[in-house]
C-alpha cells in the first residue's frame, strides 16, 4: 500500500524549461526576415507555443522584422500560411546552419 501512495505523489507531467541561448538569438538577428526579406530591425521570432509570459526554446527562433514579428505573434499559422512558409523546415535549416557553425568553432 505504501508503494501505491508513493506513485500517486509523484508528478505525472513535469514541464521542462525551454532552452535559452543568447548566442543563437544574436546570430539569428544577422539574417533577413524570413517573411518579407527585410534586413532592417530583425529580431529573433519565437515560433513555439507561448503560454502566460513564457516563450518557446530559443533554438526555435527564426529571423523576423518587427512588423512581421508582430503579425506572426498575432496569428502564427495564418501569417506563415499566407506567406507560404513552412516554419518547421525553416527552424531545421537554421538549426543545421548553427550546428555547422558550432562544429567549425570547435575544430
């Protein structure tokens, strides 16, 4: 009976803190906006779920100018769809570039 009580006290779902990487976000800002191509006022645009005051992992950021960033935050799927952008593929592409960059720096 003690075992059943022990199991019941453990949390079933444990939320993980999203990865933070200041260097990755700084690097993302060097690229043009993936939505409109602007190179002015580019910010790292978090693409994952946004809870109350929380953001997704920094490794899911894509470059977006401030105007597109605001429009994307208002309706992520709708805005990306209207621009014909596969956000998951863009994230993979930037993550691959980042990994290559990190490997060059380690060598």
